[in-house]
């Protein structure tokens, strides 16, 4: 059901709009002011200097590499899960749904410790890798794994919503006409759910981009190897505030781009429907 435009609701709707705007203003300002202060605290010249610093370039390059890889993993691994939850009812479904939501609700540092206990040198699984000369903890691979665990719920939830928005009768009609499940997905489900899948991918990338706690605990903070943008902000803050602000602004810009992109996709999807 579409929302009514305030002009269609008459004077009462406009009064309600004004009242809610005033009531919302304190929290909106509280949310906006820190980001405005962040951007305003650095001059264009300082920002350009920060962007061209070796620490920022190294952290940005590593962040882009790891987040793109982790997003691909989230999509490839998360799509079957979204289809499973969005199209089937089975025993243990709520448990699986809760498990997927768990990385959203627990502190990221807890996720990092859990990953270390699983994949660290002496971890439940990591010790077997260590026995054959492969270490995962405190490597670039650990950064990717931390980002996947933290970001995958965002893709799965958005992809599931997109899949649930597809009329099952269209899929059933394709099956009746002889299409196998793979063909049904690519010719019916995927085209109709594509906006949700794209939005989910952007949201997962944005969350991976901002990941800090799990990465710090499981991968450490080693420049050029595990130091992503959020970790570089923390390191620079200890010695160079302007550099820290400059790197933080880079992260802010990337996050805004991802979020705006996801919202535009979602809006076009709602308009189409």
C-alpha cells in the first residue's frame, strides 16, 4: 500500500507533518551534527594531504580489496541461504534465522574472539591448518573472514526480502512449463528480486567497509597487511589528528555512496512495483 502524499491528506496531514518534523528534529540534529563536525574540522588542503599519505593509500587499497572479496563471498554464500529462508518452511528454520542475525546483535569484538577461537593458530579448526603450515589469524585472510561474518547478515536479509517479494505463482508457472530449478531462478526469481539482491550487496559492502572490532581481535592492526581504514583511523588518532580525520572522512564518503546507492535501488524497486 502506497503512502499518501501530505497534499492529498489535507490540512490535517500537513499539521501532522509539521508536528512530527518538530518532534523528530532533536534526534535528527544529534545524528547529523557529529558528521558535519567531522567534515568541517578539516580543510580541503589537509584532506588532500591525508588522502595522499602512504598510510591512507595503503589502508584504502587493502580495504577495497578485502571488502570487494568479502562482498562476493557474502553474495555467493548468502544467496542459497536467502532462497532457503525465503521460499521454504522446515524444522529449525527459526534457529537458522537467529544464527544469521547473531553477528548483528553481539558486539563485534565478541565475533572477533569467536573467530580467533575457531580459526586461530590453536583454535578448533585453525590448529589443523597450522599443522600443515597454514595460519589464518592475523593475516589478510582473517580480515576477509571477519568482514564476511559481520556483513553477510545484511545481504541475506535484503536478498530474502527481495525473494519473498516475488510472486511464487510465477515460479510455479515456469516449473509447470518444464523449467528446472536453476532455470526458474535465473529467468524468473533473479530478474524480479535483482533490486533487493543489489541493495543487499551494497549494504554488505558498506558494513564490511566499517568493520573494526572483529578485525582488530582476529586480524590485528598491521599496516599493509591487516590495517583497514577504520583501524588506520585509530592508529593515526594517536599521533596525527588531522590524518585521522582525513582517513575517517574517506570512510564516511564511501559509506554514504554505498548507502545512497542501496536506497536508490530500493526506491526504484518500489516504484516499479
